[in-house]
């Protein structure tokens, strides 16, 4: 099990647009790499926009992702690159547990 911490940096927190991008990102990781991404706080899978929006994450809060699967490092690298390149609402840091 490996953790990836994402900090919500957007002024309005996680709303529909970043939620849509994150859910697409996590679904891609699952289908292409076979790595399951879920939110550590409640074990919620991140497959839909509503899943992510219901977290009601405000600016300055964190989303702690747990990645499970043999190709977790590829998934982590992919998520980090996508967040860096396309999401101005979220920054990331890595902590392996």
C-alpha cells in the first residue's frame, strides 16, 4: 500500500471541473495499470465526479490517496505528472507507507 498526498490549493477548493479531471485520472490508472486508487479517509473509490465532490475539500485541505497494485510506481508517476501539468487546483507530495 502506497500513499500519495494531494493538497487542494485552488481558491474554491475541489469543485466540478477538478473533480472531473481527477475522476478521469483515477479511472485511467485503474484501467491501464491495474492500480486501485482510493481515498484513505473513508476507503472511497475515486471513480466518479460525485465521489470526489462529496469530500467537500476546501483550499488547504489534503486528499490522501492509497494506491494498491503491482504497478503502483507507474501509477504514482502518472498521477504526479498529470497533477503538475493540468491541475492548478491541486499540488502533490509522495509518502510511501
